[in-house]
């Protein structure tokens, strides 16, 4: 079991602003950066440590921006570094501080040509350790090679599909090999699980993350192209293009695109612990092997383990399916950034830490945290066993990282063939939405601008509707509801939607019939839900229910019906945003869980546009 970390929870650091300043030698043209780095959302989420960890200890501070699953491990490696010969050779002592920043977000920050988006300069990174060199390659192409320095892998973990053990056995696990084509066939078969003798399990459901921000999401779409092409090397853009129909069918099984694997695994863990087995929610999750090991230990979101924290393993573990056609690996590089905020002392200390990570002493620490050492002769230990759902001999086939242009082709294709969405945005316009949020805007201003900023994410064929609710109004949707836009294809109607959202500023604002609004929106979306779409409600509320006729218990019974065992082929999931400190987070979380959705915390109301971007990554 990983040793406890000295760090505070990963979600303790606030969202922060981006301030412009040139990066030395970056030579960034924003237009080309966007073209090469993907269509990322408009705002950062930097999660890190509290100020106490950055108190001056007399040593050079080396901050490492890294993906969440490596924070615990890098903490232990930072402690071991202090005792190493590499540290002893420095002119002055150095302290390494890992902070949690997703690989996709860090890529976007570095290609944007500004300062690191954190008001506290103590958290600006000296080093970067994304999950894959795919991301460092993209920054090098969009900005400059000097900005990402000389990335060097120090550990690796394969991308697998985590499947509840009972379900995996129904597919022949562990005796029979299982490939992505087998998953695709289950997606294509209208009988779903019934085609393998399990009709009670309903349709086959896959969870994947958004490839614009997630390494596993990106690896999964590349593995699909490899599978369709029949290749195990030398994937080309032409191969990606030829795989479009195969990947489109595969995407039809996706329940929704998460912004992180951890949120999906947390939902699955909660259902499993409550006796549902999770089969109504998801059948297979694309994830890294290390995340699966964390899940099976009782840490589904791979959070920073706290001193004294007890982890409870799930009642049913996930087993790693290493696709028979091969797996890509997250090669986890680390590099000293060539950014102008990195001092010579920090660069020297960072280089020493990178060198230490290649030593035997460091490599022997990796398996304790679910990562594989580069040296295959290093014992993997007790975690890498069937008891924790993994095969130390897997995967049988390794798929190499394609060229940058092939990766870009795959992301561009995914944008076109991803599962279409039908989304109804439901916005609270009660009186409390007039409150200021500290940046010159009211809560309502922030909600409007957040919703407007996300419209560019949707394709013309995606369906988007907007409702608002308060007391004293009425529309075709019912009492206390205003229909700004019916749920229909967005087409070229973005300007009209912008204008309709602006009209909310002049609407009357009174009570909060929260539960009634959700019930009406759910009825609307359920009546039009289609199996081939992600059917969802994005709900924003800043307060408690004060004026509904339906109770919370009656609402939960109503909206939870489609997520019972076996599920429904066209479920409607609700994604609530708890907006500001007065929002009823408990009720909103229960509402999300009842439908298999996720809730989002926007208690810092000034960051609502950033939270909106995170929500929209699911569609």
C-alpha cells in the first residue's frame, strides 16, 4: 500500500487566472498553437498544495507539474532524492514539490505563450511530467523544442480497459484474449450483453475521457485506429481516416466523455459499494493500469492519500483487459522547462532530480505506487498480481506512439465522429443570482458568459437547448420556466443562442423552484432521448430549493428509474453545477448520482466559466 503523503488534498488549490507574459524562446503564434494542440476548453484547473508546503525551507524549490496519479509517487521520490548522491552534488539543497495538473491542461498552458496560470508564483513549475511524450511532442511542435527541454521517461504504465470481473468472465476472461474489435462488436450488436447470454445487463457501455485533455482518451482513439488497420506499428494518417467507421461505431457505446478517469471510477466505485455492481452504469473503462490498481485498493480518483487515511477496496474489482491487438503505454517523461521563470538554480536542481529518477534506488520505489520501472528486472512486487486485477506479463503487444501529425489527425477525426449529444442547459435565475462575485460581474453575468463560452465545443449537428427557472414566470414548458431555446440542432445558430442568453439579464428574478425545474427538464429530455446520443441536462443553481411542489425524495425516485440494473438504452444524465457558497451541494450531488451523471463544484463563483468548460468536456 502506498505510504501516506505529506500533502493536502489535490482539490484544495483554487482555480487561477492566466496573465500574459512571453515565454523565452517560445516563438508562439496562438493560431498555430490552437491548431496543433487541440480544441481545449477555455480555462485552467490547477490543483496543488496548500501554502504551508511552500514555506521557505532554505532550499531551492523545484515544482513538478504532473498528472494526478503520480503525485503520491513523486512525493516519495522527492523524499528519497534528499538522501541521494545526485542531491549531495548540488551547491545548495533542493526541495521537490509535485502539483497536480492534467497533461492536456499543461499542454494548453505552455502553448498559450503566457505565464503559468497561478497567482502564487511559488507554484510555477520548474519541471513537467505529463503522462506521455505525446504531450511534450505537441508543445514542441506548437511552441518550441527549447520550451519542453529534453523529456526523458522514468516510468511507464500501459493503457488497458478496466472491466468488472464478473463481466470480464462473461467475455472469456482470463482464458480467452479480448480485443477492441470484440468491444466494437458488442457495441454494434443491438442485443448488447444479451448476445453473450447476459440479457439482464442491458447494452454494452464504455467510458472514455476527452482526448483533448486526457492521455487515456487520446491513447484509446489511437488504439482504435491501430485495431481497425490491423497494424501494430507505423500507423499513418491514412490509416486513421480508414478507421473512421470502426471508431464511430465504437464511440456509440460511450456513456459520456469524462474530463478525468477518476470521476468515472468514483461513480463506479460508489455503485459497487452500494450493491449495484455498477453494471447499469458502465461495462468497460479505458484507463491506465496504475489507475486500475488505485481503484482496486480503494482510491478510485487516485487522490493524494492523507496521513491516517484508510482505503476500502471495492466489493468487485476491475480486471485489466490488455487488448489482444496491443496497448499504447503512457511513458511518463519528466523534463526541465525552458521557461523564463525557471532560474539557473532551479534548472540545475531539476536536472539532478531527473537524473535521480533513473537510478536503481528510484526505480525500486515505482512499483509500490502502481507504476512499472523501466528496468524489467526490477521486481514488481505484490500489487502487480491477479489479486489486484493485473497481469504482470501484459500487454503482449506494445503499440508505438505515432508521429505528431497522426496524433493530430486522430483528434480531428474524433471531433467529427464522437458520439453526438443532446444537451439541455437549465439555469437558475432566482434573486440571489444578482449577487456580485468579486470580479465586476454578478453571478448571473458569470453563468451567462460561461454558457456562451462553451457553445464552440458543440458541433452543428449537436442538439442544444436553454431553459431558465424562477417563480412568477410561465412558458410552454410549464409554470416557473422560461424557454430561451428549444432542444434542437445547433446548426449555425450560435449567435442567436448568445443573444437569448444575454436576455436573461433582464428577466425577473424571484424564488427557486429547483426540484420542479429538474423534474420538468427530465421529462422533456426523456421524451426525446435517443440511444445514439449523449442525452444530458446541465443544471446550474446557486441556492436551496424554496418553491417546489415535488420533494427531493420523489424527484430522486423519478430520475433514478433509468439507471437501475440493466439500465436504459437512452438514459438522461444530469450534470449539476453547485454555483457559489449557497448552493445545496448535498442535493445536487444526490441528483447527479441518481442518473449516473457528475456534479461540479463552482463554490468560487468567479470561476464559473472554467467549471462550465470542464462540464462540457463530457459531451
